């Protein structure tokens, strides 16, 4: 199970900001990300979820499957970028 919990480092100890309930002596893996620098917790969470979903895939889609899925999306990516940027 993967769970993301923010914590505060105080007096040499990481203190979770929400309840956690590991078993006594259970080993856990910590990834420490400085939440105050550029990347938000949401970015980290989204990236880790995408990695987990990718790892769970038994087989990668073929190029033809990717093209078919992309072709089903209405509109134009270049038009969306131009509209978002305000470029003409």
C-alpha cells in the first residue's frame, strides 16, 4: 500500500501531520520531498500514481493503439495551446 503523508521535522524526528497506523516494528519506506520548493505535493502524488499505473500494466499499448486513442480526442492540440497562450 502506498500512502502520502506530509510531516514536519522537529528535534530530530519526523512528525506526521495526520494519523498513521503502521504495525509495531513495521518497516516503511520514506521519500522526503521539500514541500516548500517548486514541486507541490499534488505534483508528486500525480507522478507517483502515474508510475504505479504504468508499472501495473501487463503490456504496453502498441503505437497503433496510442494513435487511435489520440485520434478520438476532439479538437486540435495546437489550437488549444494557441488559445491558452493567446498567440496568433
